[in-house]
C-alpha cells in the first residue's frame, strides 16, 4: 500500500484559506532545524528523515519553497504548520503540538497604502485619496469557498457602517470577468472591484505579497494600513477606526 504524500495527509486538515497549488519547481534546501520544533524528542534516524523530507517537499501555500524553507522564512504560515505536523506524524507516528508563532511586527502597518485602479464598472479608485474613510481591502475570488463564506459578515459590516464612513475595495483573483460580474450582481455587492484576469498572478495582490485568500486589510482614516487580518470581529475593528479623529482638512 502506497504511503500518502504529506500534501494528501494535510489536505483534510486545512480549512478557512485557499492558496495556489504547490509548485513543481521547488528547489531542495538544507535547513538544519524547523522553528518551534524540538527535534531532540525524536531518534537520530527520525531527525534525519524529518529534515530530509522537509527540505525536499514543497509547501502548498504558493511560496514555491520547501516546507523547511517556508517554516524558516514565514513562521506564521498556516499551511507549513499543518504540513510539517503531517510529515512528522507520517515518520514518527506522533501527533505534535505546534502553534503558529506570534506574527512579527509588519513594517507595512502604519504606512500609506498605494492601491489604485479602474474598477469593472469604470470607476477610478485610489485608496490614497480616501482619507477620512475607513477602507477594507478585500482580496478574494468567486471560486474561493472561504471568501464566499465570509461575504455575509462583510456585507453586514458594510450595511451597518457605510453611512458612517466605511468603504470596501475588492481585489478579485478571478480569471473570468463574466463570473465575477454575475456574482457581484447576484450578491448585490455595491463596492468597486479590481479585475485583471490573471488569477493568482493578479497584479495588485502579487505586488502586496498575498499568498492566500481571503485576505482582508483595514486602512485607517489617515490612509495608513491598520490591520492585516480584519476577518475576526470586523465590525468592532471598523467601529474603533471610525471613532478615531479624521485627518486635518476632512
């Protein structure tokens, strides 16, 4: 009986995010450790096998890295966490506890957001000119199950807070404009949508390092990035930002 691959084992464990398929061009690496894991709990033979496989098998988050490289490069990556746990389970038979590391301070937070485009309905959008508003940047796609599941919360926030200065800007990773237009019309989504037909290679999402969707950012009234993970308690976060002073001149 063939052993299940690490990706097969992990597939059933992943919920809440969608990311590109693993890339076949992943290059072997030679990391000697995996952050957050004490390899000394395993035999020397197991340690060698764990590191060998982690340095050979690709992470499925779209980073084009091996599991070991992704864990060392981005210790908060949810997929690399699940994959390395599945790998260790496959090799040792042990279920290990491995929590995501606390995100390091992102130097983008507190800085202006440079996103501008012409929406599918012909409107000119420039986030830098939306000062005085709280803006949700929603990276999503119609084919993304978690994105669709999140939509009622997004619409609820918009309906409640739009009149108070809350705006939404959609960045669609769809590849078919007709599908996007049908979905937006059906779901009555009045906010602007960016579309370039490039899917995962979407120009704006790629430029801003988006690896999985839904990804929801909040921009404060000053035009600065305030939150890189707006999904939890969206309404509360928006209300807090709306309560802050507006920039002078607004």
